[in-house]
């Protein structure tokens, strides 16, 4: 029945009127064998254009004698006005019954099956077009690794870096291993790991105190990062820590860091000039570490950047860490590192890793700056949500997010 209804739908459309259905037993081999036929007699609706009925018959084995049935001529008497008036009510009932059948779950299933097949064809066509387009954009990428390359690009890994990684993996892997997604993933992690230099944790040098300054644009989380570093050094490593802030511009910044200092029992100073900076550091000579929180600077504000240079010259820090947000766009990160390169930068800290939609930017920045990754932060909790920079961890984050979006 479903096959016969499908044939009616294909030939006459959804407005077809089912006039009659019946099941026929066809015998063959001298009556010893038989098969079942389903016959449907149908005609077009009032607006369908064709009024002559057709027969669609399908056997239980999918074939039938009426597969290409011709229109059955309409009886001449059917055109007589008197007969039309006499049979109007039965015709209405027949129309309603046929519409109910065409709207039944069987027909709906046929329609959905056809739609699914058509959507599948469109998807295949679209994928073929996208594959051709991307191969024209990067013809040197091996076909079997192109999805991995695409996902690296989607995670904002630099195009050239992604291409080099994929080519290296392709060169160093046997052909039969390239179809193993997990194997290829591990090889990509290994290549990424080699490209991410890390600095390790803060370590006290012979000089006392060991002075560390954090610089960076506004809103990246420098003050919270200072608090996390100070808490870990004081509570977990049992070092004596002093805190200094230059951030007198942002409302509440001084109070925020002072509160952390009070909780830790650490000396705290607010400085507003280069001379104040020298005095504050001199007054903390008994500390193992002095951490300096600078005010956020716009990367395009040359005057403020020059002022920051003066403070750093007076402080003579052992380390200067550029703090960047993982959530910043690639163009914003590139603008920041270009302008802050005018100021001394020794290492890089990335904050808000947990909020970043893509982590590939970390790799791009450390490579462009040619500086090591010292720490990443993964939340707001002090002192827990901070980790020492780890190349394997960053590589896994990049590929992990890549695999999440993989098709």
C-alpha cells in the first residue's frame, strides 16, 4: 500500500483523489504460486487539471502489471449534468476520504522519507563545494588531514603554523595511521607542545627582594592575578610577600588589593611617582617577593605607556609579565603586543582561559613575542584558579576544543 501511494504521489501530486483501493491475488505456475497486488484508482483534485483517473498497482515483491498504467477513460455518462447532480454527495465523501488518506501517517512517512533524501543530497552537494573551495585556498594540505587543519584554523591557530603542523604530522606518520583520529590528535598535540615555550613558576633569585611587575591593558585581570600569586607564595610556599600598586585610576582598585594584603598580612604601598616607587621597594627589603600591580594602559596611549616605562625603570624589576586576556580577539591581541613591546616584557600570563572560545591565540602570541608563558588563570577564585604555564596543557586545550567541534 505504501509503495502504491508513493507512486500516486509522484505521478499526481498531493491533491490526488483516491477513488478506489483493492487487493488482488495473482496466480501463476498453474495456480501453484501466487502473489499479492495492491491497486489504487485515483484522479486529480478539482484544481489538479487532470480529471481522468489512473491506476497504480504494486505487488508484494515491489513490481506489478500497472507500474506504468495509462489513464482510464472517463465514462461518457459522467459528464451528464443529471448524473453529476445525482452523485454530488458521494463525490464529496470520496473527496474527504481521499484527502484523509493522503494526510495519513503512511503518506506523511513517505513525504518525510523523500524530504530526508533530498536534504541528504543537498548536504552532500554543499560538502563537495566546501571541500573544493578549501582545497583551492590551501592546496598543499593532505586530503586525509584537511579536517584537522580546518579545526586548527577555526581555533585561531595561525594559518602558516597550522599548515606546518599538519605537514609535519603527515610526513612522520604511516599512511594507515592517518585515518585514526585519536592517533592524529595525539601527534598534533605533540607538535603544538614543541611550539609553546614555558617559563615555570616564580623562583626567588639571590637578590632580595625578588621584584615582579605585571603590566597589560585594562580589564584583563591583573589585580586578581597579583592576589593569586601573592596568596600562593605566602600561604603555600611560605615566602614573605609585599604588594605595591600604581593603579590609582580605577575606582576601588587600591581597596581591592589592600584587602588582599590585609588578609595575607603582607605590607602594602600605593605609589604615584618614580621616587615613591624606589622608597616603597626599599621599605620592603625584608620580603622575599615584591609584586607590583600597574594601572591598565590602552595600547594606543603613547603618553601612558611612556609613564609606565618610567615606573619600571625606577622599580628595576627582576621580571616583567605582560598579562593578556584569552577572550580578546586575535586582532586586539596583536595590537596589544605590538604596542606593549615598546615596554620591557619578559614573560606572558594569559587570564580567563575558562572563558575563551578559542585557545589558539595563546600559541600565536608567545610565538610573535618570542616570550615564554609563565601562568594561566582559569577562574576568579583566589588562590586556586591559577596554574603554572604548561605546554602540554595548552596544546591539549587547543586540540580538545578542536575535537569538540569536529564533524
